[in-house]
C-alpha cells in the first residue's frame, strides 16, 4: 500500500497542495491580525475586515489550491473534475467574502452614526440607506455568484439558449413571476434614496400606529404599540399614502380633547394646565395651549395642545394631561362636568327669575 502511494502520480501534486494550503492559512492568520490592529483607528474599515475574515480564511486556501491544480499535469486522472469542483468552491467563497464585506461596511457605517440619541434624524437616515442598499447589493452579488457558477457548466448555456429560444409563454410566465421581486427591489432603492420612511420612524399604516423596526430588501416590519408586528411589502409604501409622524423631526404636537359644560370657567383650567405641565418631564416647554374648538347642544369641546420630543413621550404626556385635568375638574368643578339637563314644561329657564 505504501509503495502504491509513493508511486502514485498524485503524490507530488498532493504534497504541493498541502503546502499551499498551509502557507495560505499562515498568510491569512498573520495578515488578518496585522490588518485588524492597523485599522483600530478607522472603525468602518475595521468592521469590513472583521466581517470578511472568516470568508477570507476559505478564499485564500482555495485560491492556492486552484493554482496548484492548474499547474498540475493535464494527464492526471480526475484532474479536470478536481479543477471544476475547486473553481465552484472558489466562486462560492468569493461570493461569501463579497457579501460579508458589504455587510461589514453597512455595520461600520451604522456604528459610526449611533441612533440611540434624542435627535437621531440624520442617524436614522444613514441607517436606513445602509441597510437597504447593503441588502440590495448583497442580493446582486449572490445572483452574480450563482450565474458565474452556472456558467462553468457547459449544459447551463444550452439550457439558457433553449429558454430564450422558446421565449413565448415561458417568458411571459417568468416575467409575471419575477415582477413582484423586481418591483420590491426597485421600491427598496427608491426608499433608500428618497427616504419616505426610515428606521425607527413612527407611522400610521392602515389605521395602525407603529414604529419601523426593520427594513429588508422586500418588506418593512412595523412594530405596533401592543407588540404585534405588521409586515408590509416595500412596494406598498410607493403606491399608497400613509402618515409619517417623524419625517422631518421627532418632535410632535400632541392634542387632548375634553368635553365640558358651558358653565365651566376657562381661566382656572388654563392656569391649572400651565401649572401641571411644568412638573411633567415629557413636556419640552415649546407649546401649551387650551382653546374652545367646538360646541354641541350640551357641551363645549376644549382642545389642549402640548409638545414633546418624540411620539412616545407625546403619547404619555397626552394621557397625563387628560387624567390630571379630569381629576382637577372632579375636585374643583364637578358641577361643570358634562351633564344632561331636563327642564319641566312651563318652568323658567335656568338663570332667569320666575314669572310673577
């Protein structure tokens, strides 16, 4: 058995392949350590190198092996199949490396612009562009890798040619099937460039209040206030109107409506409102206002305007103001809460002296 192995024509090639792999692994380990240390001061490049390090550890040995197989004698048995297999693995590894580098670049850009701050509009814009564009680019790289792998098979070109020749019904069906995919892809690019929505934006979609939790290459995940998730295709945001409460700023003007009796004096209610908001940390001290906006046959409608730095704070502030004013009226002016008056026929109207 030993004599057979020593006399095998593959012996020299196998030894060369083993040495090439060891050398490639050593270069990868040493090079990655040096590059990671050298890029500590450049976070974006550091993220790219860290993300691509595992894939590079596969690409370099496969590249070294491919060089050995190409230099080997063409008369070696199975050398053609080995070259083809190594080529396929190399294409897959390079595709992985490119996708990892794109993901690392996006992660580095987002890490450079943290969104965990009060005024994070610019950071959210960058996060949205980084996520959508990186996923689109990764999809294109993956498709290119699959196409390159298929091109290494002679039969794949013939299949493609026959499909093109019989374009007719097959082409129509394929086009219709691919339309949603490409429309969402184009919608993703539109959203990344025009920014109608961003990560962490507060939206009203189909009557649901929620925050944009994730934007993928084909859909948006909207986190509803009660922890539900609404999944919406990207194309929907291009074709339908919706509300974006944080499009240009996270600051919001909150409204509170109260219905009170016509006899309710407004001056003490305004004074109480201004006193209350001074002790509420949610109020950003921009606007506090009380106005009569409507009347009915029984009550007058009061609208209270208060401002906050974000939609979440605005919601909490509205609830606090509403509760505090109702409590104030219950304590100080219970007679002016909404009530139904019943007047006996022939009795004098309230506030008028009885007829003689």
